[in-house]
C-alpha cells in the first residue's frame, strides 16, 4: 500500500512542479523571508514520498540509509525545546539532526525558494493559516499517520492542519485568546458581556486614564470572536469554500453594532490609541479591569507580579459564546526532503505525549493532544485552563490562500465602524466586495 501511495504522490508532485514551471507564482505566503544561512544536507533527487495508510497498528517505517535531518523552528524557548527533541531523537534512532532558527512566520515563504533548490529544512514549523499555498504547490507531504493523529489530537488542531480533508500537519501547540481580569479589582468574573459592560462602565474614567475594558478593535484576529458569536463567518463549509463569504451577513452586522456599543459605553478611545503596549501598561498599573489577549501576554504580567486570572470570553446577548480564532503551530515535512520516512518519524516523535509535555514545561504552550489536557500540571493551571476552556469554542483560522485579502479588508472595515460610527451593513458590504476582488486577483 505504501508503494502505491508512493507512485500516486510522485505523479502528483511531478504534475504540480511542471504546472508551476509553466505559470506564475501565485502562492506567495506570509512575510518576506529573512536572509538566513540554510546549509542543508546534500539532496540530489526529488522525493518519493510514502504515506502510511494508517491502521490500528502503526506500521514501522523503513528509515532511509544514512539519513540526517535539518529542522527549522522558532528561537527562544521553542529553540530550547527543539534542540532537546533533536538530541533525544538522535539518541533513540541514531539519526543526526540539526536545528536552525527560522521563525514560523518566515518558514513558509523561505520554503518556496529553498524547497525546490534542495536547501530547505526536512521538517519545519509553521502556523497553520500560512500553509495553504505551500500545500497547493505540492511543497508539503501528507501526514504519514493520519488515523492515529485524528484519534489523539484536538479536533481544531486536525481541522486547522488539513486541506480538503487531507491531514498534513503534526500539531505542536494550539493557542487562542481569552479574557484577562485583574483579581485585585474584579470581584465577580462576568459570565456575560452585559455584566462586563456594567462593571466596566463603573470603573472607566478617561480623565484618570482608567478603563474597564480593552481589546484591539481594528484587528480581525480578535474581532472574529464577536462576529462568529453572532453568526457571522469567513467562508462556508467550515472555512473551505471561498465562494461563500459570511462577513456581511446579519450576524456580522450585529457584531459591528456591538462594537459601536462598546465604543460608546466603555471604551471612548480611537482605534489608533489602543495597542498592545497601552493595554499592558494599563493592566500592570491596575488601571484596566478586563483585556482580551492571548498566552503571549502572560509572561510580562507575571514578571510584573500582577494578580490576574484568565477566563473564557463572556457570552453575548444572544446567549452564544464568542468564537475566538485559534492558531495551530505544527511541524510539516518538506516534499523535497531526501529522507521522507526519517523526517516524518521525527515530526511524529516531536509531537508525542512525552515531547509535547516537555514543550509545555519549557514554553507554557498548550499541547493539542487530548490526553495531555487531563495531565494534572495542565489541568490545575488556572491560566492555562482559562485558555483551554475558550479553545473548546474556538474556530481555527482559515488556512486556504483566499484568506489573505480578508485580514486587511476586515481590519479597515471595523476601524471605520469604530472610529466614524459608519453604518455596519454598508461598510461590511464594501469590505466583502474588496475581498472578492482580492480573491479574483489571487486566483488569476
């Protein structure tokens, strides 16, 4: 079965490369790549990828002779973890592994040139929403153990790292945002947005730079929670059908109206005056009750010894929970690797229960393995629990290339809705028109 899958994937890869050579590059993803020393193991042939047609008993891979791997991962605590994983993998399988720091945001763009040039990493870390273009260009191999992953990982992690129902990623972490609250100032954590607004109004005093509530009001990443909670959506068919856009439907309009309510009643600032640094400073100085933020904000507050908690986002006035966007970090295997079996085994090893628990201990990142959510170290962590509770109603950011025009158009639309009190329906209609035009250009 592996050999049949090999032939199928090789044929598909050849067709993809031929077509790519005939046409323009329409698969630009992410930010411009940084110039990085990417010394890679010598690779002289295109891969003959093999994919495990998983059964209840995983098939032991036949590791390529003299395999050696290059891995791209983030710096900081991610690098510390990646080097630990590489060392343990080498001890177990006697396969040398080099770890290079290439940020997850840069890796997808870098692979577009380094992959076909046989300079790319065998395994690389990327955010799930930046991977669609690489997959459509045939630059990423399928996950070799799909059934095993689908049964052992959170649904959002599987959905986010799949395209057209095919799993490509080996998820390493999941994150979303939630409600931060100052324990010294908040007596009762609000269960509803109405309760949050009531408490915030009583605390807010612009003249003293005291605010009850803040969020980034022009960033669609955060705004999706409100829009989704009211029934808006980005694309149909679980964010896979770009011909069906729900960003100007009735629910999306309600989200715009709710944001205008927040502006009028609890947050009397222009969108330009609200940013991450302002929110952090206010929170540390006990001048902010509530903030919508993510796990990346935790370390600074802990270092400043702020007495804070994290809770799921309060329910909207329709009784629904805000559906925050979730992001899934995952390892992917370069389709040009000379060692597809070794590379896939490494990605699997790195996302084992033991290695992902180590990742949590080193970096605090939430593991997407369902069994680890019951681990006492994770379950008893109040801050992590707040994020995980919110993650249960989160929606993975769309990972198809057509998402690219959405970010700017929706950010601009909500800026106008917030700052100018513009009509939400008219403003969102214009944004959707802009998005459709962007998608058309993207697909030419």
